[in-house]
C-alpha cells in the first residue's frame, strides 16, 4: 500500500512538472512547419528572377532582376499594414457584416482550430499583439509570412508579362495594388472557411488555382491592354515577331526553381492539426493529407510537361511552362483528385496554355513576354472550372456545403472582374499621366543603361540583337526597331504595334 501511494505521489509530481511543457503535438510543430514552407517558397522568387532575366534581352537584364527584388521591398510593408487585415476582416465583404463570424479561418471554438486564432479579424490588424513578438502565440506570425509569400507571387506573376517597357515606379504601384489589395480580397471571399463564396456556394479552390494565379492573370491582362507591346513586336500586317531572350537556359532553370518552391506553396495552403485525425485540413477546414497534395503536384508537373510538349511540338519554353500550367490547372482540386485524373487534367492544362498563349499573342496582339496571362490566368480559372465538373458534390468547409458547378461559376464571376478591373483602371490612369511606360528612346537603348548607366557584362562583346520574323526568318533587329520607332513618331502606330489593315500584307525588312 505504501508503494502504491508513493507511485501516485510521483505521478502527480511528474504531471505538475510537465504541465505547460511543450511537445511536438503543440503549436510549436505548426510554427516549425510554416516556417520551413516560407523558406522553401523563397525559391519561387529566386526562380521568377532567373526566369524573367533569362527571357529579357541583354540590355534589360538587371532592370528586370531589380524589379523582382523591389517587389519584396514594397509588398512586404503594405501587406503588413493593410493586406493581412483585409484577409482577416473582409470574409463577408467587410468587417462586421452578417454571415459566418470573422475568426473562423482556422476553426476557432468548436471547429478543432487553434484557440490562439479565435477572433481572427482582430489578430490581423497591424496593431495586434499577434503581429509582433509574442511568446504566447506560436502561429500567427508564421502564417502571416506564408500569406506574404503568396502576395509576392501574385505580383511576380504580373512582373514577367510587362518586362522591357514598363516604368519601375509604375510597376511597383501596381504590385502593391495586386499583392496587398486585390488578391487578398478574393482570398478573403473564397479562400477562407468564413468567406461568403465558401459558406454560401461551397466554392472550392484548395490550392489557389484562381485565387492566386487566375486573379493575377486577369489583373495582368488589364495592365497589358494599356501598356501595349514592345517596339517592333508586330509588323505592318499585325503579325507577331519574336524577341530572343538572352539566355533560355536561365529561363528554364528559373522555372525549375519555381517548381521546387511550389512544394512549399502547396504545403503552406494546409492547416496542421497535430492532435486531430487525420492531422491536416485544407484552407476550408475540410480533412485532407499532406501526401495527397504532394501526389497531385508531382503528377501534375508530369502531365503538364506532356501536354506542353505535344501542343508546342517540343518547344523548350512552352514545355516547361506547360508543367506550370498543368499544376495550376489541378491546384483547385488537389486535395480530392485521384493521381490518374490529375495527370490527365494537368496534361489538358499544359496544352491549353500553349493554345491560349499563341492566340493571345497572334490574335489579340497582346505582348505578354512570358505567357503569364495564358499560364496563370487562363489555366487558373480553368482549374476552378474543372472542380465543378470532376468534384461536384464534395463537401467543403466546416458546414459541409456541397461543391457545385454553379458555385464554381459564381467564384469565377466574382474573381474575374475583381482581378481585371483594378488592373485596367490603375494602368489606364498611369497611362494618362504618362507614368506607365518608359520613353521610346529608353526602350530602344535598354532600361539597364537608362537606370544604371552601365553594361553588366563588360567583359563580353555585345552580339547583334536578333528578332524572329513571322515566317521564322531570324534577322538583325536594328532595322526592324528603327522602322517601328519611325512609325511610332509618324503616328502610324502605338508603341511599335500597327493594327493589321485589310489587304495589307507588307513585310518589314
């Protein structure tokens, strides 16, 4: 009896010592998890910088790279001071509006979510204790950082499409608008457990096909319509010429870095529940697993490469871009798709990106330097559309609202104008103020010389810049650019783009 009593006393003492101690089944595990997803996601932005710099001509390499670096400089503080607040407080369109209570994002009381995130709207304000050093809160800061990296991604999607002719200041203003305002508003509406699209329509976009990529592509389209093509991009008949990037290998390496960072992106889109089966929830707080989304992203890349390779007939750029397009196309349903289905859908997304990119360039005559509107915009909305077909009836969110084709269309109808109109209007205002685009002389000379007054490859002799004509012939670009510049100043074209006239089949030399 004495021994039993001693064991009870020892057990009580041990319990008291362990009370308040940490284990891997605590918020510390979640903190570690999101911290490392943020580290991995940095590779996305290293990839964007390499990707765009490789696609740019030699005379614009450093200005292109600096644009990516300064994206981080401007989006980070703006997202901290108002972007994160939008996400926490505008789930129903604005703070205090009727609907699911704000604070439901990570579950709150009754949803098996972290208690530290009850009252999520208050926690996202820049003056909140959660937005600074806080020994009692292991999750808010690292989850904020994960979303911050998503914000950089939206701005970087736009960045590549506009290279070689946009003013740096104009781009940075647009990056703040997109990265800290537009995309995070659509995330509040349709990428949170309490968003009105989720709670009323069962909208399902698990890994942000449209929420990040589609909306960024729509915003970019609005900007491109005002920015215009690079000088010499189109001939007198309106046919597209091709500018050779200075280093295709660098572009492809950048894409591979983006692909690697996507694993961190995918992982950061999940909610970790270390003490509740099955251990993981998607962004809507529906059960999933880390393995399921890892399966889909890997198979999605393979399918996208396949589709891009066949559709482009082996073109290196579009083959790898097809991989990115394929993953974007299956991201919306990545938590529920079978790998075989994901492979086929990703292959269709890779093919769609090639066809859409060609159509945008040749028919719409929009000079998207890296195909961002096709890869991110078109395939982003395509991914949401596919969920309505192949995952209809899947219960989404804490209220188990069934996903439906109509609900997915509702999300698309909300996101398309939300993305396109701010981009178009902001770019139109900048254009009217003559602040959107660099002067023609600067564009022809190269942005690097104008901004930095130096050649960043002084040890290498400059080779003549070439351009590929619509018939595939590769020629020295000097005569082409000179003619386009003359047309611009004579009033026959706008920034080198000359609309096709019926019967006009003249070719530039």
